[in-house]
C-alpha cells in the first residue's frame, strides 16, 4: 500500500531526499506522495524511509491504495527498468 502524508506535515522536506522512487514533492500546504510511484520502499528497503525520517510521523499507510508485496514489486520494476530489486 502506498503511503500518504497526513495533516501533521510541517513541510521540512526531509522525506523528499530519502525517496529513491522520487514519489515525494512539495504541495501547496504540505508535501505529497504520488501513489503511482510509492512502493513502501519495496525494491530498495524493507521499511518506508519517509516514515522513518519524518520528525512528526506524518507519512502513514494509505488505505485507498492497498497493494500486495508482489504488486509493489511490479510497480518498482516499472519505475526502474533493468534494475534488480534489493
Ligand atoms: S514509502 Fe518509500 S517509496 Fe513510498 S514515498 Fe516513502 S520513501 Fe518514497
Ligand atoms: S519529513 Fe514529515 S514533516 Fe517533513 S516534509 Fe516529509 S512528511 Fe512533512
């Protein structure tokens, strides 16, 4: 399931640099995650990096974008053709 940045975001920008899928960008009132690019960090890491670095725990699982691990890996492969998942 993709993650979503919730209301607590203070727009510090720490998460953006951590996302190797380039799924995070600055929105109008907070940073935002593109669910088409978020793999929960599957493909690179075992756990979501944005959630780990966020000082206010704003990135949370998005129940509107539920996906299996295999679906997340397929998404990762589409984003990184030719690379091998870790
Ligand atoms: S969970 Fe990983 S892939 Fe998804 S937005 Fe956060 S850092 Fe990017
Ligand atoms: S690290 Fe947390 S507070 Fe900072 S921009 Fe990302 S979601 Fe917002």
